[in-house]
């Protein structure tokens, strides 16, 4: 190691302050890593300020993500307007010259599974049963169910005869037998369904009723914009094209879902 001829300066224990630090920073690429330079303290303060600004910017971005303009986000509904769990409809069913008061109480709606269920209440249909209530389940025409019934004694001819009684269906008639055709009811004004009654309420053991039958099913068309339901009952032994007309009854205790755009 080299030897210096300069006299030795005694060591001192005095504290070095920033005012005694050299003005010139000899650090590489402008980054000071030597605490003995006064630039080091300045650099540390600058880095802390940059970190604080980055944290503030991240917080602002998170707040903006929670307040995104709702018109740019599509919120998919689980229900459609007046077709929701708890909704009620009232109207009548016509058979020849006779008409009967009908009310429907929807119990559950799951559009993702093309399903809903509820109770159908009809008055004055028979003398033995002046009031009848049945439980029904619905197949919503779409991804899961097609317009072709293929059960409940309904063949393709019966399907066409009943579906074409709905004006909204007629433009779809030429497609209903096409393989792969799927009616997408999302963003449509009309939803088509089949309502199948399963049993009487409260006595589910009753299977037959003199002068009435719940062995068939309804072809249904629901119009979203009006809240109207139109249907035609089918059973091979019943009078043809018995028409059902229902209107939604507003209920302050139920809250429908909407799709905001």
C-alpha cells in the first residue's frame, strides 16, 4: 500500500453536518449512494415524495374504477321487467263463450336457466271446484328449450298451430325447425314459454277433476313493454285454443330488476 509523507492529523469525534459536506457529488449516473454527500439527503427526500405521489395516483385510479360511467357498462339482469319472483298477473281464460277469472303468482324466475315457476288460480271452472289452484313450471324458449315441444302429446303440427297464433312469432316460423336455431330472448320485447301444470294446491294427490283438466299445458307469449301475457291451452281432449290473457299487477312489496345501458 502507498505511504504518504503528509503529517498525521489526529482523529476527532465531532459530528459532520450537511453544511460541512462537499458541494460536488461524485456519484455515478446522478445517483448518490454516499451518505457523506449533502445530495444524499436531498435525493432520499425526493424519492419519498415520488413514492407518495405514486400511492395517491393508485388511490385515484381505484376510486375511478368504482365510479365508472354506468352507461358504458352492461349489467345483466336475473329478471326481466315485470317477470320477476313475486310478481302477480290477473286476467281471464276464454273457452267458447265462457270466461273465467285467472290470477298467476310467480314464485321464482331464473332466466339463466330458462326457468320460472308459480301458481295459477282459476275461478268458476267447475261446480265441484269453484276455485282451483295449480302449481306450474315454465320452459322459456331460448338456449335451453326450442319451439318444438316433442312431448305432452304435442307434435310439430300442434306446435305450429299454436305458436303462429302469436303475431310476434310469425316471422320466426320458417326458422323453428332449423337445426341449431336458438331464439335469443335477451334484448327482445317478446319472451315465449310453455307453462306446464303439475298438481293441485294444496292437495297434490288429486289427479283428475270432473269437467276440468290440468294434464295439458299453455303456449305463452309475454310482452316486456306492456307487461301482458297471452296464452293458448293445449290438451288433446280439451277444447282447442282456449285463450289466456293476463296483465301485470304492480306490487309495492316487490322490486323488479332492470338492465341499465
